[in-house]
C-alpha cells in the first residue's frame, strides 16, 4: 500500500474512531497497526416530567437545566420521556453539537397528548452529531397499548455507520390488573421489535418502565443470567453488580442481606423505575442516578465502552 493511501486510511480511521492512530507505528509502515482502544462514552436516561402537575407548567428552566447537564457531561446520547415539543426545540437551539428527535404520543381520547403547558407531549432521543445517528431513520414503534389508554411507544434512531440503534420508551403506569397487563404486553412488544427489527445492531435502550426491576415487565429486557424469570438480552447499566450478569450476592451484615443484580439506585419516589439497558458484552465503567430539581424522576447516567 502506498504512503498516500495509508495516510488517507489513517484519516478515515480517526474520523470513524475505529482505525489507525496518526503517528502511531503501523500508520505509515508495513507493520501491524496497533490495537484500537475503544473510547468510553457517557449515556443518559431522563423523564423530564412534562406531564407532572408540579413540573410540567414550568418554562425554559426545565430544558435549560438539561442543557447545563449535557454541556457538563458531553453524553453520546440521552433517552428522554415526558418531554414537550417546545422543550425539545429549546434543547435543539441551545445544543448545536446535538440533534433531538421528538415524537408526540396519542392520548387515551385519540388526540395528541399534551404537556401540562400548551405543547405536544411525548418521547425523544438526543444524540451527539459526530456519531453517525441520522434523524431521518427515527421510527416511533407502537407498543399495542389497549384502547382508551395513552398509546405508548418506543422511539428509535439508528447510526448505520456504527450499526447502532438508540431507543427511548415509556410504559403504562398503574398497578391494578388491567394496567399491569398492559405494561407487560407493551414490554413484550418492545422486546420483539428490538430482537427482530434491529437484529444485528448494537442496541441501547433507555426508559421509564413504571415497574420495579424484579417485575414481569422488566423480565423482557434483563439477560437470562440475571435469573428471576429474566428472558431479555441486555445488561442494566446501573446494576449493583456492575458488569457481572448473575442472580445476586450476599452482604454479610447482621442479619445477612441478599442483593439482587436486578436492582439499583432509586430513580423515583416509587423506587427504581428508570433504566439504561446496554448489550450484555458492554463494559460499564460507572453509573449514577443524580438529582433533578425540575422533575420527579432522577436522571440516570452511565459510562460505557461498546
């Protein structure tokens, strides 16, 4: 290979983050290229509470607080729920290095759902523009919610260059029999879409699942090695077991306590109901549920090497 060809290949590798490193051995010599060290990226999940009576009526202070967090953390992507069209327009205007894809959901009366201020209500995916994600690939997948219920969805955006998809979902709330059955069905539909429509993709799923980590709904996402009925494909980023996918472990206190790996930090007054799922082989370097002044949910963050 001629030097000019190698130089071009080196540059393309740097732009893609998957090739030669300029100036490193192998970039301009007939010797093996050094192994590429995968980069850590921050990902996030957050319910912005646009449907909450306390937080939904607020103005730009809500998206501006998230803008500050994004500028501080420089995440690769975030999955968002209970967000509002005008809040997303504000995010887009204040974050030039990012794109926000928003999709409104249909309310139980068959019309577009509305936030607690005059704006459409729905889900979003925010992604950094250097990762190959394309807003034109966005698809809002219906999750077959019952008639008369808010029609829940899973909004997905793809990066074809990286063969990666990021999805945001929000499942039905309520613990009586009909709502519980609706939520479990929605989760099952989401699992099928991820397995079939996005077969072969690296998948990141974030969402407000409105259920606890040992529930029948979350069974659909947790990898089977987590046990307790899990039959999904993912690792949960904020598991107390870190990168280990297993049932759990004992803490030898008095009395001893058993910690399930299907658990984690609380993200709401109800406990853990927000999740960040990543491929089972992903290296999760850290995870944290932080505090939000303008939401009844806590943002969930993780550092991952995919």
